[in-house]
């Protein structure tokens, strides 16, 4: 049984990208090799700024969707630990 993770990347242009994966480090390598999401391809390199394990793929997808709905300022506060959901 694979463990799913939600992760947030910071792109070269300081934007944030949120995704899910069963292997965050391998996924980070794919993003930086230009084989990840189209969004990150033109914003490489990207760095991992946050990740968290979820119990199920469904839980990871729900958390990803929640984070993607936030404004950038909320995401920045969340990453820094000053925004609690």
C-alpha cells in the first residue's frame, strides 16, 4: 500500500505549485527535469518547501484541492507556520 503525500514547490519566479505523489523526492526530480507539470516546466528550478503524508489518495487529493483554493498570501503563511487551518 503506497503512502500519498501533498507537497508544495517554490518555483524560480517565487510562485507556488501544489501537487500529490507517492514519492515526493522522485516527483521533485521530474519537475526539475522538465517532465513534471506544464506549470513548473517554464519555472524551473523548483524547490520543495512543504510536504505532508496523507492516509489515502483521496485525502491527499482533497488537501491538495483545499490548498490550491487559497490565496498566495495564505499559502505563504501556511508554509511559514503562521497560518493554521
